[in-house]
């Protein structure tokens, strides 16, 4: 039997997300956060972005400690998707506000057990979240003369000072939704 690795779990997760009662408006894969300090495996775009970090049977679960600092700063909702063999350690390492899903294979089909839902992340940092955006996207949220000549870090600071957590999270989601070619809109017939 082939291990439940990242690639196999990701394929099954994308199908699962497309079958949700309220499927995401779009899905991004391999989204760079905090200037590439971490790469979110899957990000769904609903009214806000929701990060899914996948740790398969062959992955080092301990990596979520470092990756999590970046995800916690950038996303208000985060879910860890892992396997039974990593579950005990995942429960020890993942913050209690992270959701946890367990990938389970039965006769070649991968399904998911939802262990706990993602809660609103108390570690969300507006400036770090804004750094997920491209400069052109940041400029859509800033109305300061000469903003186009300012560095991204300063634009992120300006955005953080003028928007509340939920407002910014929703704005980021809308801007990510319009990215091309990264954004993959979900159509019921494709999932």
C-alpha cells in the first residue's frame, strides 16, 4: 500500500472541499506567506481565506511549529490535515484554535474525519497578513498620495493601521480571488 503522502492527501482534500455544502469560491495551492517564509499547501477562499496545512505519513509534523507562526500571523482560520500515524503528535503541537482533519484510506479511497473545527485565530497580525498580497493588490487598499512609490512593508503597515481584522481578512480574500493564473474557481462539474 502507498503511504498517505502530501500529494495523495491534497488531491483528496481538493475533491472534499469542492463537495462541501458551501464550497469555496476558489482554491489556491502553494500560496507564499510572509515573503515566502512559509508556503500554505491549500487556501480556500470563502468570505475569508482559510489555510490548510497538509502533513502526510512521510512528513515531519514538527515543522508546523515554525510554519504555524507564519500561518497564525496571516490567516484567521487554519486547519491541519494529517494522518492517523501523526495524530498524537499533531494534537500536542497544533494550537488549540487550529482545526484538525485526519485523512483515512479505505480500500484505495481517501476520506476525512473532522476531529475539530478551526476557530478564529487570536494571533492574526494585520501587517503580516497584508504581506501575503502583491504590491499591486496592496495599492487597492491604500489611498495615500504616492503610495505606488512606497515599499511593500510600508504599504502593509498603512493597511494594518486602517483596517480591522475581519475587514482586512475579507479584503485579502477578495484580492486573492482575482489572482490569475493562481486562482482556480471551483465549478461543481469539476469536483
